[in-house]
C-alpha cells in the first residue's frame, strides 16, 4: 500500500487526460458529475443498476478504504472505475510503443501520466472533494498494477485486459483495498 501512497493522486491526474470526454457540454456545465439518477436512485457507471444503499449493505470490509459514506457516494455518482480505465488506457497508449523504455519505465511513465492528467482537469476537483485519498489510492493502484503487469494487453481494453488484471491480481487487490463489493456480490444480494 505504501507504493500507492507515493503516487497518491496518480489516478486523479490520469483522469485529466479525458478532457471533453469527461462530460463537459457546450454550456460549460460538467455533465459527467451528475448525481445518482434522480428518477431511480440508482448509481451510474460501473455500479449502474444498483443503489448506494446496496453498495453500503454489501461492503466486504467496513474498515477498508472506500467503506465510508462519502466514498460510496463518490463511487456511485462519479464512477471512478470507468474514468480510471479510460485514463489508464490513454496513458498506456502514450507509452506502450516506446521501445526505448523498459517495462518498469513504461509503468512509471504511465502512472506519472495519470497523475499529471488529474492535476490539470478542473472537472475532477469534485472527485477530490468527495472521495478520500485512501479510496482513490485503490483506483490508482489498479491503474499502476495494470501498467506493470498488463500494459500491452490493456492498451485495447476489453475482456483480455479484464482477464489479465484478474489473473495478475490487480482486480482482487483493488476489491481488497477498497472493500467494495463486486457486481456478482451485489447481484447475489438482490
């Protein structure tokens, strides 16, 4: 976990690379930071179809990094998982083809890329205000893990990346760090 602390806002910076993809419309309103779907009370993004209460009721470890109400609200409303994947992919693409770099250098540059992006994206300040650094570090950790262990597989994203992240321990480590339930755990609780 200490290596995640050293790169504490790496994930958040990577999100800055998304620019207009983060949901800013022509009116200047940040549409990607919309709250939970007001009509259904359901979360957006990776927890779509579930509510913040369902996530809370299925937290696997109440002492884990994302178990507090503010983090659950951020996970439900801001969808950091999708943003982390998008940013990670953008940063992977930036460095995966650079044969002058070792895999370790590619992973470090990918992490630095993610961190820099977060610092420069104004719309992401809401995420930093809502979610704890410890929770965001779980997301950072999964981006760094994928960069270190699955960089060439995760450039395109999709199932091969998901499988590599699972096999290499990135996904299980994320859920252990965050304490968040998996979609399967939530589905079983319905």
